[in-house]
C-alpha cells in the first residue's frame, strides 16, 4: 500500500485528537505530507475516526489531484493543499472546531497571546481569517493567505487551522492553541492580562526550538 506507515501515523493522531476531545463525531480533518514523494495523506470525509483503517486514508498530490484510495477525501482537501503549497516547510495540517478557539473565532476576535507555549507559535496574536463557506475554494485561499508565517490561524465562525513540521507536532500545537484560547478566555474575565509583543513571541519561538525536550 502506498505510504502505509504514514497513513497509520495519521490515523493514530486523529484518534488521539478525538480522545483529547478536540473534535466530536467526525468534525475536523487532518493531513500530513510525505516529503519524499511530495504526496499528502488526508482523512476521508464523514468517517468515524475510531473506525478508520489505512485504506480509508486518501492520498492526493499537493494540487489536490487524486493519487490513491477509494474513499472521498475530506471536504477541506483544498484547504489543506493550499496551506501545503503556501508553506513548503510544513509537514502536517490539523483542523479542529475545538471549543475555546471556536468561541473566539465565532466572535471574529484575535486571541491575545499570553502563555509562552502559544507565543512560540504565532507573532503577537492568533489571528482570525474572514468567514467563507466550509469546503470552498474561497475558504482555502483566505485561510492560507492569513496564516502567513504563523503556526495557527482562526477561521471565522468555524474553527482553527494549526500546522507543524510533523503530524505529532501539529497535534501538540493544536492542544497548545486550545489551552491558550481557554486561558485567554478566563484572563479576559479577570482583566489586566499582559499580552506578549511580536518580539517576545519570536524570543519564545527561538527558545522553544533550542532548549525544550530530550536530545
Ligand atoms: Zn471545519
């Protein structure tokens, strides 16, 4: 099977994301890029994550053309491919409707960056791309455009898109962004929060890349 290990990796992360309650039912969609072939493995449309098998994952090229798999890909295939084309260095895209990020997105509000883990992912704030219809070319274009060099972007009245160099990293970033959105939500009730500047975010990014975790 083409890219079997990658498909299995994608399914494992999709199931973990659901266990973490970042997506109910079949909400959200996930993809990873195989840097060797340039192909993208993406979750199928409308299938329960806990029942996915490797053959259910769809393989497309970076322009969204079908390469392998009998299932229909996620309706957000064009969104994932647009982000992969715009950001050649990234290896995975995670799109969720997790509660706190979606709450901010439904108010069309950028999320102030007030925790260090989020500061390492975005410059200043988690920005919000304008609303466009689910699964549309317009949504793909506007979300990829607003993402710029950040690793997370809100999608107005919809959810969030998070990227990473691997599917593991994109998953971790999605958890960080949801936690950051939750903390910012509560901090706003309390008042007086300190928001990281873009420069402080850059310092946090460099520090996170250099020092955290096991060698
Ligand atoms: Zn969605």
